[in-house]
C-alpha cells in the first residue's frame, strides 16, 4: 500500500497500530545499527536509508537526481517489507542471511532479490535484522555499488 507521507514520521503515523509498531521497531533498529553516514528519508513512497548526495554526488544511476538507495522499509497490503540492497549486491551477505534466518524466526523466509517480506508481525527477527544492518558501512556500500553498476 502506498501512504501519502512527506516524512518518515508522517509515514509511520499513517499506519494502522499493528503495522506502526513494527515500522517503529525497524526504524529504531536502523537508527541504532546502520553505520554512520546513511540518511533517513522518504524514498519511492517508503522509508528509505540512502547515501546523501553530499557523500556520493553521482547519485543513483537510474536517476542521478536521487541519492544512492541502500535500505527501505514499507508496509504493503499483506506484509511489511524490508528492501536491503546489500542482500542483492553481495552474495556472501545474502548467503549468511539466508543461512542465519531459520535460527531467528519460526516461519520460512519469504525473500525476493533484495526484498524480505514479513507476513506475520509476531515473527520478525529483529535481532538478525540488527546484525544485518550493521554489516555494510557507507563506504563499503559505495564501493560495492560501483563494482556492480556500469554507468
């Protein structure tokens, strides 16, 4: 679902109570565990964590006017989604996450290329997500992005 929001706080406030609590916890995890330099913003209608243009002026190759995306969280119609670009760009990180997931959640991992879908609000592996969030620094994300993207 798309929520009309100009800020992450507005987005969170627009959510139903159950989803608001989940998004609030995910935002807190991001604030506590993402390495220094990532900036919280609205990105593609979701709460996003990006590399600001001040740090990476080239921006996102699909639209250089946008900052380089890294992590997004959103409340969709049937689930809460977390989009982590590092899971898509780094095979070792992906494999670590997929292997660790069953130790932190009761239900099977529902994952696309970079999207992890949480359909059960009571089975979100916050501890594992906190570990994931701190694994890529801003500088290592830029290097990984540049290695994988042909401009």
